[in-house]
């Protein structure tokens, strides 16, 4: 009888919990946009294909419209789908949609919302203003950073020459080269390609980016309190964050020991000087935890995204040798073989410019973007979105909007060329996001993509060790980011 009584109490508790959850959601749904009916505890996880997330979201848009609600466990999230609605939210309602939502995964890696990417309010304003000013002072968007990129791509070319035309996986080569550009700004110098500390940093960073896009990473975001206490891959990846920050903290310590207040060498030095200037301000946002987290943001964002774009871009051009041939012709006509490409060449190379834009559009590197949240109750279109609700502006839905691009699911540089072959912009090209949270490093990334790709194609022909019909451009993972599949290619000197 006692067992029956305990079972009845447990069953009654479960039913009460389910009824409470349903009632709570129904109340919320009266304010939030419509969406698929969530399951208690699980939310809409079973209705979203984690390996084909964009397709799942696209199907929901067809049923519920461009603004709808999904549940991540018990947490509602509003999805914005299509260029018009993404632009309206991030530009026309920039204040209301301008905050960063710190999901459990982001909260974990940002030490509770520190750093310039994952912070909000006054902390974010001060760190972003400081970071932008410091990057500009160290040459971002200027000739000095261009020279650093040109130097680094020459080191990369030398590595490709050593392969003597044999197949290789370009992942680590590109990661080293791209990362060294931001390292020279943040840490004050580039690393040797075989430097042990550098290789550890890159390995941790690559693992972290892949985890973000994995099923495991998505499950952690939905059920952090459960998964945190379970064995699994998340333990390894959380340690990767800690290891990167430990290395950065050690570099910060070395900088403090050799700091010259009158002559900053790099981003870390500038941050330490700012800390010294504000040491008597109790609520200063410039302190030891902030310098480690902000440096982590700068290093991570400036390394992985651009190198992954280059890696995916080379795979696409392996699949489209006709595009590569046109690139070679334009390079030979505009630059020739006897001098290094420079950013001024871009305005005279409309086809190359169009190819780079189309690579970024087609790969849709961060389809969901980093999550936002609304800063107050906001009346948006026909709905009222409550304060602090998570919002996903699906950048991929703008980059593949059929109203903006004629062949949204095909790689076609013609999307950025007019009838006369001149480069033409498209407002729906938003890989760096829009509004207040637009990517800090957009200018650097654009410069890197042009100089790296143009210099590589000035010096090499690409060859695939497999038939091009066998090349599959489908992402290996598609969650937070679209991760390109593993492949090899040959760099044949021209």
C-alpha cells in the first residue's frame, strides 16, 4: 500500500508539473509569436534536425511566418527569418534587439558574461568602444595591418610550396596563417608555425568551434543543469576554454612584468594601461578578468571564422574550376606575377570581389548568428515580445533569401555582378550581422579574405585528388556554425 501511495503522489506531482508548464506556455504564447507546440521539458528539440537546422527552421517559417517561437527546453526563443524581418529588428529596432543573450554555453565560456562579445549594458559599451579604438590604433583598416597580412601569406605560400604538389589538408595551415595576423595585434608578435603554445591554442580553438556546432553543444545549451553533471564530450571542451584562458593569463602576466606605460606594444598592453588609469574607480570594467576574457574574444573571433571561410572557399573553388580559371585571368590582367596583391587592387577586380562575397554568402558560416535578447517588452509586427526573451536573427535566411538572390541555394558569383560585369552590392549580404552588434573585425576579415585568396591564386593552381563530381559541399556539421567537410587538395605552382 505504501508503494501504491508513493506512486500516486509521484504521478500526481508529474501531472501537476506538466499542467503548470503547459499553462505557463499558453500564457506566454498569448504575447509571443506563434510556433510549434512544445513538449514539456524537451521543448521543440524533437522538431528540429540538429544536422539540418536551417532546413528545419525554414519549414517552420513556411507554417508560422517569418517571426515565430520555438522552445529550447522550457525557454522560449523568437526566430526571425528572412532579410526584411532581420533588418527591421536589428536596424529599425536596434536598441530593443541590441542586447546579447548569454545562453548556458556562452555563459560558460564568457565566465558569466564578460568580454566584449558576450557582455551587455555599460560593460559592453566601454569594452567595445575601447576595443574598436585600440584595433584602429594598431592598424586595422590601415596600411600597417595590410603589410602584416602580406607578410603572413608569404609564409603560407612557402608552406604550400614544401608540399611539392602532393595532397594535403589545408585546415591547420590556414589556421596558423590567419591566427598569426590577429596574434600580432593582440599579443604583439606572430608565432612560428611549429611553436608548441601556438599549436595548442589553435587545437583548443578548433575543438571549441566544432563543439558549438555539434549535437552535444546544442544539447548543453538546452539542458545545462542535467548535462553538467553527466560524463560526456562537454567536459573536454569546457576544459579547452579554460586552457586557452590559462595561456592568455600567462601572457598577460608576462606583459605586466615588462609594461612600458609610454609605449604600448599591443592590445594587451593598451588594456593594462587602461587598467592602471582606472585603478581607483571601484566599478571599472577594466580589470584582470576582463583583460583575459576580452583578449580571448579578440583571438578567437579573429582566428577561427576567417580561416574556416578560407578553407570552405578553397573547397568550393575545387568544385568550380571554371571560376578558378576566371580568377587567374583577372589576377594576371590586374596584378601580374611580379608584385604582391594589395587592397587597392580590389576595386579593379570585380570578379574576385564577387567570388569572395559569394563564398561568404553560400557557406553561411554562422547561420543562427550569436543570440540576441530584447531589452524591454517590445511591440514587433503583430506581437509583443517580453523583455529578456532570446532572439535568433537567422542570418542564413537573409543570405539565402530568394527575394534577394536569384539562385539562393547555388554558388554563383553572378549574384554580385551586374550585366556589364561590374561588382554590385546587395543589402542582404549580412555575414557580419547588422546593427549594434555587427562584427568588430569586419574590416580585418574582408582585408584578409581578399589578400589571402588573391595571393594564393596568383601563385598556385588548385587540383583535387578526387574527381570533382565526388566533392560534396554539404557542411560536416551545421549548428552554431557550418563546418566544412574534411578534404585534401594539391597546390600546383603556376
